[in-house]
C-alpha cells in the first residue's frame, strides 16, 4: 500500500541509464505534477560508465528533457525533474551506500539488464563468473563490488547497522519473475559471503515484488539533443527519446511503503505473471527476431525490418503460430497485443538500431524463446516458427565469429571462447543446440536439434536471397 500523508521518502535507483529516465522517473514526475511530492528519486551507477551524462545531469540538478514520439511521428517534449539527487561514481560506491542506508530510503530499484544477474535457468548464481568471484572476494573483505549483488550487499550491511528499517528491492529489468530471481541471486551471494546475520536480516526486512516494464528507449543521439533545443530553447546534453507507449505492472508487495503509482497509470496487481509472459514472448522475443533478421538483411534499424514483408512475416508467424498458443489461457487479448507491438516496432521516428536490440543473445534465448520451445515440445507441438529465432541468432553469431558483423556485438552472458568454438565446430548447429547456457535441460535434445537444422536451412536461404538482392543493386 502507498504511504499515507507522510514523507519525504526516497527511491534510490541503481543504473541511471536512459530506460530509467524514460520510464520510472516519468511516473514519479506525473505524481509530482499531480501535487504528490512525498517521494523523490536519487540514482547513480555501479560502474564508471556514462561519466559525461551523469556529470551533466548533476550540473542540471537531475533535470533533463524527454522527447516522446508517437507511431504517427508526432513529437512532444517534457522536462523531467523527479530525480533530485545524482550520485557520482566512486570505487567504494560511498554515495550509493550512504543513501541506501538512510531511513528515508524506502525503495532501492535497479536496472542492470538481463545478463547482470548471473543466474541460470534454475536461478542458481554463477559464483565462478569473474565479476561475481571478484565481488565475493570484495564482500568478504567488507568492500563494495561492481555487480548488483556486490552493491546491494554493501548497502544492506550498512543499512542494517544503522537500524534504518526495511526496504523494498524493486527490479526494473526484463528478467522473467524478476523480483524472485534477483532476490534468489542476492541471497545466494550473501550466503557465499558467509554473512549469516545479514542473510537473516535481508530475509526479514526486505521484499522483492515482481514487475513488468515496457517502453522502447533508443540510445540518445545528437539529433535528439538538437530537436529538444529547438523545441524548448534549453541546451540539454542529457536529452533522450522514447516512444509514446509506456507500461509498468508491479506486484503490490512493498515492505516499507511506496508512491501512489496507481493514480498515474501504474498497474498494481497480485501477480504480474500473465503480463510479463506476454511481454517477454510477444514483445522481447519478436524485437530480437527483427533485429537479428534485419542484421542479416543488411538493415540498420528496427523499423526497417518491421516494414520488410519477409522479416515481418518471421515475427508475426512466431507470435501467432507458437507464442500465443503457448500463452493461452491469458487475461490479455494476445492477438491485439501482438498487433500493437508490431505497430510500435514500425515507428520510423524511434530509429532504434538493430545493434542495440541484437545484443545479449546468450541471455535472451534462454529467457525469451526457450520457454516456448520447451512447452510446445512437451505437448508434442510444432516449434518451426519459434526455432527460426535462435537460428537467426546463430547466423549472426557466425558472422561475428568471422568478423563480418557490421557492428560491435555486446553480450554479457556470452563466453567468447565458447561462442567461437560453437561457430568453428564441424557441426555448428549441433554445437549450438548442445550449449547448456542457451538451452538448460533442453540442451542436446534431438527434437531441438532437428528443429534448429530446419530453421537454419531457412535462414541460409534468406541470407542467400538477400545477398543476391544486394549484389543486383545499382
């Protein structure tokens, strides 16, 4: 429930990137504009990135310009002032730790992307991952780390000692069951640190509601800054752009109160499961499909692939033939949701790049696509449409292996040695189908391998056709 007639309270956000500023901060801005100023935002980063942006935000008192674009190309500009404190980065994360331990802080939220949780399909923490191993060593010595778990452990230790009371840990990423999963990773991390007292305290004094977030937010460009300047007269180097669509669904399990988000469009629900499944399988997976196919076709932007009849068909067939049947029954009109998703992706004003959406395939395949494959195989149903998506990714991975990908590929969950070995194998499709990071218990299943072989054949034909079309251009 929302906290009544009291405050001020603080929501501390870890990962002060574009999505947070175009999403969570917007909802709090709406509350402020409605006269409810009991809550404010503070935020900073866990790693020394975005230094120029954070410095500019700090100089502007946390304020920035948000450009919103409709599918019809209508633009509007708004000044967002909900972030009141921008925390500079330092190796000890001292500013974040101090704010996180303040009794006024009642919510600690975070956006670190799917691969930043280091969890397998069974929610087991990869303690051998170099970043996690380094943070465990730091935590045992009482130092903050660079991962979410290392940072939260440092913050919650000090909060416990300060007697600051309970706090909600709010995940704002696309991870399925994101509150439960990030909590599982955190508890395992603290357990591996050997801090039994902190482990007991976290279990008793924190909550981790699941949430579903959605808004397309491309990487900011100089053009966005120029348009914002022309429209508002304000020269803001931190200006960013987002689509007009926005959605936030949260389970109402807050241990220390929350803003009255339901009054400004946030859906507070007992369970986000049907919403997140629809979003992950019909939006996130389709987004990746278009990015990977668009890359293979020599396109640069998501809207170009969405308006390409063949690529649009790949995405629509996946959603219609495999994903929607796997999601039934659902309280959501899934066919209508599919159509809204494709309309959003076709917005040419967003100029969302294939490079941005194509990243992190080694976490997106197990998170976005493997569940549909598993469920349909378990029912003896066809997986031809969904198998095409990982086959598109494999083709992109092979281009990366050969140095032919037209952009730098980023993938936090990918081991480059393993990825190169898959591509260099005598049978890359079999090596790909056997990878446990991608497929978990499904790895090596002959039905998966057979479906991927057929799908890879379709992708090879698609690539050959596009290469021929390109060669024939004047």
